[in-house]
C-alpha cells in the first residue's frame, strides 16, 4: 500500500519532536503540508488521514499558542505516539 504522504507527515512530526525542526517552522509548515497532501492522504488511508488532521492539527498545532512550548511539545508527543500505534497496526 502506498503511504508516502502519511510517512512524510509522520516523519515531519518526529523530526520536530527530536529537535530537527524548530517550533515556528513546524507550526507554519505542517498545516500547509497536510492541506496540500490531504486528498492523497485520503487515498492512502482515510482513517489515518482523519486521525492526522484531528490529532496533529486540531488537538496539536492549534494548541501551540495556548500553552508553553514544553507543554505543547509534550502534548504533541502524546498525539504522535497514539498515531504511531495506529500506524503500525494499519501499515506494518
């Protein structure tokens, strides 16, 4: 199953959590990447597409200006770990 867009977004989030991408870049670029890739994400796996949007955009990036950076990163990491478990069930 093709999952290049899902992989890209999951890797982008992982890179942010590991400090390879800074907060400003991630919070500006990630929503754009999701929007640009969303149709392809739906074709790859509709459930993962919706979960990426809900967990990493709605319950993730939309919180960055509502809490300290450390808390935001911790919340995003929890969302990422949740998605990673689902990803492994669906694709691995």
